């Protein structure tokens, strides 16, 4: 993960401040649809994420490192499953 350098941990409310930057996001997966997913950030806000082919989100919670797009969506660069029980909220 050091490949990504420093990645600030954000939630939905901080998303707009990091347009064009690489960030870290812990989230609950709300729904998956092909190469996109909607996740719920730690502050309860929903974020649309764009997955890559190797992304394997298979549990309820995940950690995402991604680049924030101008439209406040996130392009996943790396992701990790965190299981189905996480005290995030």
C-alpha cells in the first residue's frame, strides 16, 4: 500500500475537498451494479464508486483507496474486504 503514498482518510462530507487526489475510505457496501457500487461512508453519506476489473468487494464493509473525481465519485485504485461486522458508525 505504500505505492499510494499518504492518503487522507475521508468521509462523505470531506469528499469535495479532495477532488483529483487519492484518498482512503472505510465504507459499507449498499449496492453493486456492474462496474459501479454505492457505499455508505462513516458519516452516513452515500458515495458512488467506480470499480476496476480486479476489485473484489465480497463483504459488507471495505477499505478503499481511490482517486476523487470532479463529480465527487471515487475511482477505486485498491480495495480490501473488512468482513461483515465492523463498528463503523
